[in-house]
C-alpha cells in the first residue's frame, strides 16, 4: 500500500509500504538497517558502507556519499532510498527524487540519532526492533565516561586542518563526555583552522580521527611540535558514527578516556 511520511527536512515522501527494495546512502544508517533485520530488503549502498562486514559484501555499491551511479541504481529498482543531509548532497537528492521516493534524515545530536533509528523502524515495518535498539543504546549511554571539562579538538582533515564544530553529532558526543571544544565557537560545523588557532585554543588533548582523513601514529609528532603541552590521541572515527555503532561506542569511549 502507498504511505505518506514527512522526512527530517519536512519533505512529504510517498512510497510503497513496507518497502521491499531499499538503498541507503549513509554508512551509519546502512549498518542500522541491517541491525533492524532488513538484510533481505537492502539492495544498494555506498562504497563507504562497510558494516556489518559479513553482510554488506552481498549488497552492490551503487554510490559514494557525494556521488552516485545512476544506472546501477536503476538496475536494482529501489522502492525507497534513504539519505542523510550532511552525508549526501542536495544535488543527489534532487536527481534521485525524479525517479524514486527519497527520505532525507538529519542527525546532529544524540537525540536526533535516536529519532533517526525510530523513524527507520517506522519507515520499514521494524518498529519493535528500532525501539529495542534505542533502549539498548540509552542503557549503555548511562555509563558514559566523564572528563571533567578537559579542552579538546577533534581533527578530521589535513591541508587544511579541519575540526569538528557546532551542530554536529560528534560535538554532541564530546559534550556528553564533558569535553570543552573551543572550536564549537567558530563559524561553521567543520571549521578550517590554523596551527595558530590550535595554539591559542589551550588544548589538553587533540583527538586525531582515523577518518575521513586517516590520521596515524606518524602524525602525532606534527601536533606535538605545534602544541608541546597538548597530548595527541589517535581516535577510531567509526566509533563516532550514529546509529547501531552507538551500542559498542560507549565501551570504546570508556577504554580511551577513563584516565583523562
């Protein structure tokens, strides 16, 4: 049957319910859909959708997060495409909605991650599984580590340096742990910053993410030279994904930050 829903941008989406052929173009959402027991319905993903590893390999990669293979998408004949406002572009949405129902999610906070999971359940006839997943995450988030106001930057890019700023899911996680991120005061969600900006921020820690830029051990010396009194830490960026990854993230956070 046809169903009308309103997505996170206020767009009305009409699609066949429950959907039988779903494409997800956001890695965190793709993993979540698998956890909601939709592996038989997922017919397309991005090449960056790498979890759960044993299952995504059976699903064709029909896009990146910023580019799509339209012919490949036509081949799998989706009846619903799920995208995310930050991960995917407006141009992708405008192209795809000419052919298919496109639901746009938006996740900038922990609470919006919960909303996304619940909405995925409602979209796909998996309400019970979605409620269970949210409750599991909320239970784990009760034991979040606390770092008591330590100052930290979360670095995602190099040349130029880019950091996490305001109105982002990662900033929401940092705040929940008690980190103070000076760059949340800068303009934009992912500000470009300089070595001088790092020095002036008086950081206790600089968190070097493994993605999208693959920071590794060799890069720690670069930041130590800029800020001798700041401790550089390598961070698994995938643990800062929203959705199903939040279940295992808390144990990772406790392991990394328990002694700060």
